[in-house]
């Protein structure tokens, strides 16, 4: 699902709200999650999951075209861990 599809679905389910307001709400939520992660904070949405930042150490990589060894710098990457309720809902459909 894309951001625009999410906004469209929320607009359908909430006809009393203007689409521009829903767009602002969704953008604000995503922006606040991004800002918190950039500050090194963890964002937990109960029943859904938690967003955090993981550090990836520098390493030697390989250029897939040439096969040459290249040095990959250390970096931080976003990480998502699904919450218990979300995992249970996903696995309930498999039973």
C-alpha cells in the first residue's frame, strides 16, 4: 500500500473529514516518526510494532559488476519489529 492509497482508504472510511486534513495527519505522523528516529529515539505503536535505528558497522563489500572489493562505510538503518498483536493477527489467517 502506498501513502496515497492509505490516504484514499482513510478518506473512504472517514467521510466527515476532508481529504486535505487526512493528508496532513498522515504526513505529520510519518514526519514525527522520522524525526524521532533521526534523534535516536525508539517509536512504539502498541499492538502494531516498534521502529528503531540500528547501526551497521563498516565492512568490506564487493562490486557486483566488476567483483572488486570496496569499503562500505558504517551507517544507520531504520528497523521495524512487529508487535505481538500484529503477529497474531497475521498468523490467525493461516489457521
